[in-house]
C-alpha cells in the first residue's frame, strides 16, 4: 500500500470535514465574523462541481487538508477565472512528510490548465506569511500585488464572532 499523498476531488460526503477545516481556518486566520451558512454556501457548490471544485487530501471523514476553488469574475468585466478561496492543511499534518500544501497547489494548477482558465490567488495572513508567499512563488511565480490591513489583524476575530447563524 502506498503512503503517497494524493489529492482527490471532494464530494458531498466531505461536507462535514470541510466545514471543520473551514472553522479551523477561521480560528487561525479569521479577520472578522464567520457565518456558518455563508461558508457552507461557498463550499457546497464546489462539492457538486457547480461554479467550482474542491481538492482534498485524506479519506471521507478524516480530511488532512484541502483547497477551495471557485469560478469568479472581476468587478469590471465578464471574463471567468478560477479564484482560490482557501488552501489549508490541518495543523497536525503540516510537519509530516508529503508536502500536502504543495500537492494542493499542484492540484490548483491542474484545474487551471485543464479548464484553460487563469488562476488567481491572494494570501491574507499575519501568520507564517513569508513561508506561504515563498511556497506560492515557487509554484506560480512573482506576486502581482499585496494586501494591507489597517486597524485589524488576521487571527484576531473575537470569540463572539466565531459563528453567526448556527
């Protein structure tokens, strides 16, 4: 049996685990409030391959990480592109061998190549930002901008802002 890390396309059966990972993203890097229904509304269409796709690592019920890709358009035009909404590896798998985040980046590039659509990625984080940027630069080249935050910092959402609508 192979121990090779493989990315697979998420299915509706992965929804509970993807929501668990989404809340872990929020706890680690949240900027404002988190709305459970809104998060689900972003993830669920990708699970049905409608307006997006989600690549995951791990079996149903025990996901180690994932990447959420959605189709989008810029505010000024109609050209579709793929937007990475989130790439996340569960903390307990980050130091293990296998390069999970790198595998998820490769998955994103494969989706972009196969659909012949550009891929747009933003990194908004105050945690391990330089390491994340180096990884993305290795996969995608030089960045085309940056984010600035004024009067806020990622990962500092208030406990009462954790989940709205549950």
